[in-house]
């Protein structure tokens, strides 16, 4: 029999990505409800490890590749017997299905999808990633339920895998509003651009899908109207190429790229705007985090969550993907006429940790 008071979350690691931050927030939220929570990692590494709530047990399967974690996860399920297991990210979902089957566990298994699977598989250079819709079609039906972070992601998941829409629930990502607002009250670190010029902030993994190259191309056009500087927070394989692009565009003195930062909220709160220039975005945590800081936002109408978060433009301009001119115009517009901070914070409240954790528990526990 499973332990009715134990919940588990399985992800590859705690690198500084959006999914990993979401799982930290959820694990703390489950602990708030009195559950014993195990955050099971294929490998316990990454800058977010120190942000795990002290009430949450970090279980290190010590595997360098998530696909090698099938055996150790099977052993964990047999020994710890959680009531429910929430998996996040496609590879972890596949491993969870295999491990539960091998363990003959009666825990409820819910697989989560945080990106636009069909498009991500088409643009990925990795063979396994390109096979993911096919693998998901075989493995996901063996889970008890599936979650998607936006309606667009849910529709794509059903189309890519053949899952019935009744077996997929859409739940947006939670944001720890208290943590965001506490971080916003702190002074920014030394990497924050010094001076009185307005600062634009963008944040995310430095990969082509995030569209930071488009934002860099838009910056000279923005500077024709405002003496703006740009701060890009995050790490990733595109770092060198983006830095070279700032040189090619002659804007390197106006762009700061400090890498991963522990407290991005201090920068967000002081920004003239937070910009999400993505080509692909399953949800858009950065938008909610910026709103929690009372900051205006601009986003692209990319496949995924931003258009839903911004309610079609009600809470910030939404522009076409890969269009530096349109992006620059929208940034200049919001810098000239920012939305009221209380409006932004009010919208962020709809994604609070407490509300979203309740919805997760409905799927993980109440339906189990």
C-alpha cells in the first residue's frame, strides 16, 4: 500500500530553468498542506538546489542521464511508496511510466507537459527529442493523467500523442508571489546597469527558441525613442553568439549579460519593461514574475502561454514572432505608457502558489 501522506515529484535536475523553478514552488506548496514531499532528481545538481524548501526531501538518484534513472526510480517507488508521483519534462515522464510499471507500484502517476511538443521536436537538433511525440504516444497513455501548462500546449499534446482531451487537464504554472515581492524589495547586484537610463529586462535559457537575438535587433530601434539599456539574465549555448551579435550591431555597451542570477526580481522591479521575445514558450513564468513585481511586460504571440497570460493584449502588448520592428514599437509604447503596477500585481494573483497548488492536488490526490 502507498503512503497516503507522501507525494513525489520527479525531474532531471535543478538547473535554472522555468520547469525546475515551478517544481520548487509546487514542492513547497505541497509541504504547506502537510504532505511529506520528496523531490526526486536524476542528479541532484543545479543552482536551484539551495532554493528547495527545507521541509522538502531531496532524493538524489545519482544518474548523469535521466534515461538511466529507470532502475533507481523503480527502487525509490518500492521503498518509499508515495501516494502520487508528478513527473515534469518529457524524458522524466517516459522514465516515470517505465519505473512505475517495473515497480508494480499503485501510486497515481501524473505526467506534465511544459512545452509545445510538436514544434519543439521539429526544431530540436537531438534525435531523441525529435522522437518524443512518437514515444509519448506509446508511453503517456500508461499514466493516470496528463497536465499541460496552457490550453495551446494541451491541444498540441493531444494532437501529437493521440491522448483524449478528457485525460489532459490544463493548469498554469504557479508563482511564489511572496518570494518575488521580497526579492523585488532588495537592492540589485553589482551587475545591474548603473545610471538613470531605463533598463529592459529579459530572462530565460539562452537558446534559439527564446528569441533573444530578435530582442537585440530591436534594441537599436528602441533607442531611437528612449536611451534604453538591456539586461538579459540566463545561461545557455547561445551565449557566445548573442554576445557577438551585440558587437555586430554596435550595441555591446548597452547590453549586460550576467548569466544565471539568484534574485532576478530586484532587476524586474526596477525595469521599464520585461520583454519575452520567444519563438516558442510553453507558458511564460517570466511574465507572471514581472507582473508580481508590478512591472509592465511585452511578449510575442508565440505558440504557448503568453497570449493567454496577457489575455490577448489586455495586460501588455503582444507582437508577431521574429519581428524586431514590431517588438521595438511595442516596447517603446509600453515605456511611454506603462500599465499601472496594481493592475499587473492583480493579474499575477491569479497564478498564486496557493491557488495553483489546490488545482494540482485535485488531480494528484482528490482524483486518485
